[in-house]
């Protein structure tokens, strides 16, 4: 059984009640088609368990097969520095057909982030240490692909369809 290492951290991106009895953590890659498919399922799970679930996202860019995954993660971190991580997160997954640098810039502009700021942060790899930290925590937690989920710190080895995630969450309540 794989467990989440480290457990939840203050710098994790989290939405939902901080005192929720269930914590769902996803290790994801913004360029991964499976993560994009899981996104809609996770949103349904968040709606179903609104008061009982907090959801956290950690970066796990698979850069060998997804060359834009790390720049997308950095764009999300830039947005996060402005309090808009989740808007960028959702926008990246919900606009798959336009995935690329132009999407990162368009989403940033919608969030009030200057193109020059995003471009400078990407060029300097300003948020690479945070992304690397998330990635290494995934490796320590036994993550070897995306998406990988943990429910209350224990790896969820079933699928990411709503029924499978919701069933595992119900069993944990």
C-alpha cells in the first residue's frame, strides 16, 4: 500500500473545507489526456461531497512525453501567486484543444496577469523548485503515472471515473 509522502503541506493547492473528513490528492500533468479526462470526474466528486471533501493538486509533469507539462505547471504557479491557481488549473484542463503557450497567455490575461510577468517567470523557471518538490513527493509516494490519486493519504488504485472515486470516498467516510 502506497502512502502520501509527505502528507499535506501548507504550500499545497487546496480547495474545499479545510476541516473536511476526506482529502483527495491528485498528482497530475496538465498535458496528460488522462488527467484531462479525470478532471471532469473530479469536479463531479467535488460537487457530490462538497462539505466533506477537500481536494489538493500536486504537479507531476511527465516531461519526456509531455514537453508542455512543466511550462503549464509553471503558468499555474504564476496564477497561484495571484490567488488564481484553481482558475488556471481548470482552464488548462477545460481548453485542451488550444493547449500550448498561447492558451497559457490567454488564461493569464483573463486572470489579470500581465503577459510580461508570465513570460519572465516561465523564462526564469521561477516556480521550478515547487514543481520539482511536488514531483519528488510523488516519486516518494509511489507515483509512476498520471493521474494518481490518494484518499486520506492512501493511494487509490482503482480508476478515476466518478463511480470509482465516489465509492472509495464513501468507503472512507
